[in-house]
């Protein structure tokens, strides 16, 4: 049983050593653990640092393509390297590497296809009040769109079985987290959550410039993914609404 831990990176030469240091080297039920770094067009020597750290695999984008593309490149490379389980973690050391054994356990026990790390945002001291509120709202929307009850839907700390990874295909240009859950719900994959710890922030988020920017891009990603994987429901509903609006002027006659 091979586990590959993938780490998407964009200019993470400073924090990557902290992240790699905290990753487990042995897990019961896992025969081998390998580390994969996806360098998404970094200009600070991230790939060189990864080589110095002795990671097993490095995938490099010639230019920055975004987190979703880096994640998908990692999945493709991990599958090609023979991974039975893939864990995705952030290069800024947000997630506690010691939680990885708990993250992969439901897959080892064949109870889940995908496991999402729950950061307990509502009680997490590293999150501000507005971020807690947005997380709760986003997770509530995702429950409606995906049919999955995942408390921390935007958590990027995830374990994925080989079978699930082969079926998931991320096409979003912003983030993979919500699109993956919508796909998983559509495919009736077993998705569960486990509690995970987090570390203090090492830098501001690079995924979004502001809260409005995050809301707009996440909303667009959710809408596109839902329409892509549930086209009949979306376009039938839109057609009924437009037909009703078109019929309204006739009612007076």
C-alpha cells in the first residue's frame, strides 16, 4: 500500500521545509510513503529546496497556473507513480502533518473514498470571526449542491483513494475543493470528515485578494461545477423559470 503526499507550491521556499519536516514517515497499514511537490511556476527556488529536502517527486509548471491546476497535476503524477492513497496538504504548513494517519484511516478500513480534514473552524483560534461565518455559509451551500454533509467543505487537507482519484477531474481555474465535492456527490462516492489540527498562519492567503474576491470566485466555481455535473436539472429549471416569465404578459388577456 503506497501513500503519496502531494504539496502544491507557489513560491513556498521558506515554508516548505516546515511542511515536509512534519510529515509522517511511517503509518500502520502503509508500506511506503512518498512526497510529491508540485511547483506551480515559482520564482523563489521552490523546486531546488524540494530537491534538497529529498522529496521523491517534483512536478514543475513553467508558469503559474493556479491551485486547481496544480492539484490536478499532482493527482495525475501520483497516480502515474502508483499511489494507492493520495493526501493533499498545503505548503504553508497550515495543516498538522501528524493528523495524516487519522486522515487515511477511513480509506484503509474501506469506509471512505475521500476523507476531508475538518479544522473545526467555528472553534479554531487561528480563524477570525468573518472567516468562520463564511466557512459555515459555504459548507451549508455545499451540502445542498453536493448532497454531502461535510462541515469544512473548503478544507484542502484531504485523503483520496486511487479509485476516487481516477474518477475525479478538476477543471476549475480557481480552487479544487468545492468542485471535487460536487463531483463526488454526483458519483455517489463515500466522503467523510475527520478532525484535524492546524498550525498558526505563516503568511496571508494567496488564493484570494479579499473576502469579496473569495466569495465571487467560490460562487462562480460552485455554479459552474453544479451546472456541469447536473445539466438536466439546471437547464430544465432555467427553462421553466424563463417560460413562466414569458407567460406573465399574456395573463392579463
